[in-house]
């Protein structure tokens, strides 16, 4: 039986029903396997784990010591990605789930759900061009979250984020499970790009730069607040315009460079993990975890808006205001709000039509 148990631990990444139970009799069963000495952590599900963002995201989350159980769900190729990632010598248990029949099992009991599922942008496409496909995907996944893990923190990556977050919110409202503290659109890639591009211009270490990016997550709705960056820097008007334009169009830069082979996947996975780690540290009770995200908001007249939020044990502990803006940023804010309003309405209408 000892040999059987050892084999069961080796094969713990497989996902037949009732994984957590040993098979009856003398046959080899499967049990949970967590590395000796591993501390208790959080249960995380990635929906769309076999995609261009999902695979590097899953790999990086497997490396996160705060994750004790990692569920990888997709409609195709989930078993292969699961087997591959499960061989990494980190302490999180990895389980794979394939297709709609296993979606609910993938979500049950999760603390954090990350959704990169959907189709990527191609040259000439805007994020709104993705709407008709990705809107339906996010609605279906949100319905399952509402049923199986309604108290989980939800990080939405699927574009267009300006519409998919309102879609998820409407689904949760219909199910009676909506908690604005738990639902967040991941705009961290805009911050990551802003930090990188500013560091290049100013000859700084990007790890020491922090540029707040507010508004939304597409084109002119992306508003970097260069006047509030740390460390404080002075820019010429030409530099401000160059940096703002590059940050707003960073996604297009990658789409065009990949020439039809996809959109930003690796940098998006990096940014998503950076944000997910902040959420997990907040859930753990760490103090002063502040990041930007697209959330239900009263910062402007719009029902959703990206700004700084403080993360805690319940998800979002506080949504911060915009702070002082210069004239260029005030003009940008008005453009962002006008564009953002239509995208939010589009998402709400999709669920309620």
C-alpha cells in the first residue's frame, strides 16, 4: 500500500472525479500532493489556462508560494498544460479540467478566479472587435462563478475589459451574488508599460518607477497620470504626449509586431500574476497593498472606472480618488469618460437584452 500511495502522489495532477479520495481495494488511487513543508495557501482557478496568456500565467502562478491549489480550466488542451506545469518542483497542487462538464468542479471552493479566456486581437482589430465572442464566454464563466464560488475574488483579463467587467457584474447581480469588492478588471499591464516606457525615457530602473494609470483598458480610456508618478519627474510636453500615446497603444504595438501571430501574451501574463499576487497578499492580511484596477466606482459619474485601490482580506478595502490632475490629464479624462461610457453600456446591455 505504501508503494500505491507513492504512485498516487506522483499522479495527483490528473483529474478524474473524486481526486481527493483513494480508490477502493488494492488499485492505485490519487490523492492530493503538497510538498513537504509547504505552508497553507490559497485556491486559485485560471479559466482559459491553455491559451496564449493562460499558459505563462499558469506557470507563473505555480511558482507563487501563496498558491496551495491551482485549477487549470480550458475547453481544449487543459490536460497537456496541466501535466506539463505539474512537473515543476514547487509546492502547489495542480489539477486540470477540460470543457463545460468540468467547469463547476474547477470552480468549487476557489479563493481567486483569474479569467484570461477568449480570442486574442489580430492586426487591425480593436478590443471592441472581440466583443461578440468574448462577451459570451465571460457571461458563461461568470454564471458558473456565481453558482460555485460566489465569494471568490475575480480578476478579469478577457478583452474588452471595459465591457467584460460590467458583463460579469450584471451576471452576478442577476444571481444575487454581486459584491463590488470582489470583482476587478486587470489593467496592470497599462501600469507595467507605463513604468517601463517612463523608465526608458528618464534612464531609471523600471522597478523603482510607479505610474498610476486610470480610466479604462483600451486606447484613449487608458490615462497615465505622469504628474503623480513616483519618483516625481518633470517632462516636456513632447515627452508627455509621446509617453501617453505609447502607453495607450502598447497593445497595438505588440499586435503589429507579432504580425498576425497573436497579441500581448507574455507581458500580460506577467502583469496578471503581479496583480493576482497583490490580491493574494491582501487576502492574507498584508497592509498597504495598493494597485490600479478597473472596478465598480464612485470616483466619477461612471459606474466602473480604473483607479488606485487598496486590497485586503475582503478584496477591495478602499477605492481611491483621482487626486490632483494637470490640464493635459483633465482633458484626457474627459475623452476617456466619453469612450468608457459607451463600452460600459454595451456590456450591461449584452446581459440584459
